[in-house]
């Protein structure tokens, strides 16, 4: 019988926390079990081994990022929504630098949970882009552009790649301003 209070969600949440607290350590079921005060075999009642745990962390990260984007953009439109989305994306990635890379992979075609988790963030972006009257292929192109700019900046930042003495906040604000300008004039050729 599973330990009281221990669930798949609790196991995955603790594993994600361990990843962020100890980014240079390999995540093991033994270390996770010890941190939860259970024996390793007890984890198999909640996750399908290490691959299932990693998948659970990825799904949780995608859902959490999508929720952060949705929360940030509620009641906002156009430029304000893009700025809020970009800020929320960056804030989430900074707070979860080890989990962040798991959010960028396209969903597996045969994994309904991955499809659903990935679609949640995409739906937020499409809603924001609808404020610019971007739909269909225009929305796909603009989404790719937004992701390239935001992910490019955030992934370099979380990897410690920015060492020049220029203020990162100013650099990010200018990148976001450039996105807003581009979206204001975006049209399919």
C-alpha cells in the first residue's frame, strides 16, 4: 500500500525540486526515495521507473509553464500581452533552469498527455497573437518567431552565456520591444 500522502504528483514534484536544488547531480530513484523517506521500490507504485519519472517531470514542467503564461496574459491584449508573456516565460525559466529544457521539445505524436501539455502553452500564444489578427499560417510563423527570440535569450541566459557588462534587463526589454514591433507589422508574404 502506498505511503499516506505520497502520490504520483508528490513524487514528481519532489523529483523536480531535487533537480533544481542539485543540478549537477544525476537524478536517481534511490536519492528520490531517501528524500521522501521511503524505500526505492515504493516509488514504482507512483512512477514507471526513471523513464516514467523523467516523463512526469517534463509533463509537469510543460503544464506549469503554460499555467504561468496563461496567468500572466489574462486580461491583457496585443503589446501588453506579449510583454507579459515574455516576462512570465523568462521568470519561469529562471526559477526552473534545469526543468526548462524539458519544455521545449515538441510532443510525441503518440503521447496524448504530452500533446495536451504542449498544446496548453501553444493555446496561450495563439490567443495573444489573435490580438494582432494573426491566425492560421501567420500565427504558426509568429509563434516560431516568438519562441526563437524568447527561448534563444532565456536558454543562453540560464546557461550562463551572457557575461558582457551590459544590463540583461535592458537587453531583454529591447528584444521584447523588437518582437512587438515585428508583430505590429506581421503579414504573410
